C-alpha cells in the first residue's frame, strides 16, 4: 500500500494505492481540505483508513490492471531518499491510479443507482398497499 499526500491546486488530498484481497490494483483519493497537520494524517491512517480500505475492497471492478510488484526486502536509506526526491518531481496522480479510481467511482455509482431503484420500488409498493387499504376501509364504511 502506498499513500501520497499532495496539493491539487485547491485542496490537500491523499492518494491511496493498494491491492485488494483478490490481488487487484485499486486506488482512491481522500480529500483533507486545508493543509493537514501530522496529527490529522496520523489520525486518518490510524482510524479512518481501515474503513475506507474495507469500503473500497468490497467494490468489484473488472480492470485489466495487475498489482505492482512490491519488494519486501530492506532498501538502502540513501536509495530510498533518492527515490523520494525523484517522486517529488513527478506528477502525483498516475494514469493507472486515475483509471482505477474512475472505474471504482463508476461501480459505486452503479451500486447506488441500484439501491435507489430498489428503495423507490419498495416505497411505491408501500404507497399502493396503503391506498388499497384505504379503499377497503371506505367500502366497509369505517
């Protein structure tokens, strides 16, 4: 998992890139708003990040992205520092992350649309039954 905090011109955001339980690459953006302090970032990582990861892990995305190979061996600290400095010069949001976020957004949108449709149908059915009940009460003369 990789989290990058950056300023996108209007707000401070965090780009979280991770592999889900099925070893698929996923990414999402969390908006902090104003410039986050270290405590705010730590609070996000400690308390909120787990909920967000669980939420986006459930979203099924049919993407052709494979998870990037993450090496677990220890790296030289100077090499790590050089890589960090190189990463600062590059644009923060990668095309791969943008595409993954777009697919996830579409899947969440579809799920919400389906939920709303089911909710609307249930409400329509409830109102119909209520009208029928009123009709029967009127016929009985009560």
